[in-house]
């Protein structure tokens, strides 16, 4: 009788550990989903000053996929939590000592469904960072930017492949066992490392562009980051590094996790849910912040520059307003910082053109006017 009571206590203790771990991680996820819903509906119902264009459709599609993926994650976690408690405490299909393992073996579909929303959220969030970085590196005359964009594309492709492979397998985050656990853990760790590398490199490229922009301003260093353009770039850098920090903490906790139901394991479960929903919150929040500003292209429109828009460098204003014609709204201007020699400035003066400092060349592209959501 005593041995049976001890066995029952052990079974209930293991169930309690599993349910506690599930409650901590899923409860954190539900709170994050509530925050995401508030952010998403603020994005949807916020009045838009931005004009519509083709790339805006791609961003809206990405936001929709993030919403659907996060909702599937929430619904799956909610249904899984109820089914797990009911299966452990109320089901009589299996004997008490075997009930937990037998229930997990018959409900593997929940674990598979939990992995794919994670993969979609990480992939889309990483690709948005890469897209912003590659969009800011469109000057094809600079060879280093060719290399940077090539690296970004390779990282994006690797990110997609590795996360899809990791989602197709049962990872240690779910059932904590698979046919080949070591291989499973390596793939899971590789997906996190590649995602972290993608975010860090993409954000670093955006930071370099922001730094070059601040150096081009003819204002004191204290005021170089004022205005819509610098602030938008700073928002991109800040959100990118916040996302990288969360990924780094997630990767560290995964690798130092000693086993199930330990404090580190519970922290890893909680941070995993935070990362899943933060992957959807940060891109959405960034668009909300950017849409409250003027776009980079709109900030460089002649009508605004002639009225003395604050935060735009006078050199940029001179380059745009010194043209022989007024640019209609159907065109946008992309400025490329290209250093020139004093001889070039002398040639400009010889032919009656005023030299520009810092030296710039102007490239006009007849495309629909970008709004803040296209580049950012």
C-alpha cells in the first residue's frame, strides 16, 4: 500500500512539474499576445497620411501573416493547455503511471503546430530587417554595397531554410525528445544563431547608413539626430538591437538549460514565448512610429524644403531645389553621398555651377513616391 502511494505521489509530482512549466510559458505568451493585439489594432486603425504604392502591399501582407501566425500560436497554446490538464487529470484511457507519456504520444500534432508559427514569426521579422537594410543600400555604384546586399540575401535564404527545417522536426522546446535528439538540438540552435546573425548584421548596416547621414548634416553633433529622417533611422536601429538582445538571451538560455522543470527551463520557456510575440510586435510598432513621422522621401520634397523643414540638411535642400524644374509628386529623389576631388569642384566653378559641400550627386528615379512604410 505504501509503495503504491509513493508511486502515485511521484506521478503527481511529475505532472505538477509539467503543468507548472506549461502554465508559466503559456501564461507569458498569452500576456504578450494581448500586447500584440493592442499594437496590431493600433496599426490597423491608425489614420494614414502615407500614399499607397506597390511595396506597401508587401508590408501589409507581412503584417497580416504575422497576425495570423501569432493568432495560430495563441489558439494552439490555449487548446493545448486545456487538453493537457484534461488528459492528465480526467482521462481514463491510460493507466496512471503511463498516462503522461501516452497522452503526449497521441497528441504530437499540437507540438508540430506550435513550431510553425514560431518559424514564421522569426523568418518574417528577420526578413523585414534585411529588407530595410538592403533598401538603404541601393547605390549600385559602390562595390561594397554589392557585397553587403549579397551577404544579406544569403543570410535571408539561410534563415528561411534553417527555420523551416527546425519547424519540421520535433524540437526540444516541445516534447523534449525525438528520434535523434542531438541532431534536433543542433538544428534548433543553428536556427537561433542564424536568426541572431541576420538581425545583428542587418541592423548594423542600418546603423552605418544612419551614421553617414548624421555626418552629412551641417549642424552641431547635438542636433544631428533631430528631424524625421534621423529619428526614423534611430528607431530602426533601436528596435533591431532590442530584437537581437532578446534572441541572444533566448539562445543562451537554450544552451545552458540543464533539464526539464528547472528554474532555467521555466525561464527558457517564458523567454521563448516573449521572443515569438516580440517578433511580431516590433515590426508593427516600428511602422506605427514611422507613420507618425514624415517619410524620408517626403522630407526631401521641394515644397517642404523650401519652407524650411527642420531636421533636413541644408546641402540636401540645395541639391533638390537647385534643379531646372520642379519635380512632380510622381517622382522621388534618391541622394547618394559620393566624395569628389577638389578638381571636380574647380570644373564645376569653371562651367558656372556652384560646388556643393559635402559633394553629392543626384539620381532621379521616376517611380511612385515612397512613403515611410516602403523604405522602413
